[in-house]
C-alpha cells in the first residue's frame, strides 16, 4: 500500500494505496493473478474478481490511477465504458450459472464493450491521478506548460528570493487553508507546487479575496 522507486524513471505504486480501492481488494487482485495468471483485459479482471464484487467506484479509481494502462486502451475510453463492462460481466456470469456459456472462458480479450472516445487531455489525466494517488505520477502539469511559463518570464519555486517583492512564479495550485491569529485576523495559506518543489504562501484576507476567482485547485 505504498510506492517506491525501483530504478531510474520507474515507480511502483501499491494498489492498496489508491483512493477507493483498499488493502483487501488489492490483495484479492494479487492472489488471483498469482494463482491463475495475468488478466486479459478489464472484462477478464471483473469476471475473475466477481467474488469481491468489482464495482464502479473501484474501476473509476483504478482507471484514473492508470492501473489498466497495461491493456493499451485509452483511459477515457475505459472510463466511459464502465457501465458496459459491468453489464457484460453480469450477463456472462448469469449465462455461466445457467450453463449457457463457457464456465472458464477462452482467456482471450473481448472489447465489444469498449466505447471509442477521445482520450483525456494531459492536464485532466494528471488531475485525476492526483485525486486518487495524492500526487502526479505519469507527468506533471508544469512540464506540460513549461514552455508557456518560460515565455512569460516566470521563475521556478526554487528560485524564489526571500524578502523580494513582485516576483513572477509559476506553479500548480494544490489547495488552501484558513488560519486565524490570536487577535482574530484571518489569513489564507495557499499551497502550490512545480515539478520539483512545493511551497506555501501566506495571504491576508484582503489579498485572498482579490485573487480568489483565479485560484482553482489543479490550475496553473
């Protein structure tokens, strides 16, 4: 349920650490794979894990995390096809229980349930990753926008000079939290990061109100 760096540019992220999945389900996935081999596709995955009832929430989390990228289908197509694959799963199981289908199947991949839709744009994909993993895994929004940021003359977070006013810095907004002084004054701590570093900025309530409309979580 953790992640670690296996080698340069290779990170292994535990299934149990994906939000919406859980340890027990992750262990069932591993046990099934060790006993009967790799999964042919998402339908095969749902069929073989029927005993733990794979549901929409689990599939959404796994797709957003990129756990099914090994099947070489677009994440957006898999996401749009969740209801179809679950319906296909239920029908096949019903047919098997009524002896209308092959109990074990042929082990091959079936894709008649897969919709053909345009894939997510990279910023959307990355935000979904952060939703379920707590971090950007396949890339980082600042890498996507680095050329535009450079053209604007913005600096990285690491190059911020303390005590210097009016610095143009680019980063991805992660969120904010409100704090109060003992005297009751309200301040807002804005959290943002680039591909190398995370930083917190303290804004007065007046400053925050002035820029609040532009501060969207996940926005650059």
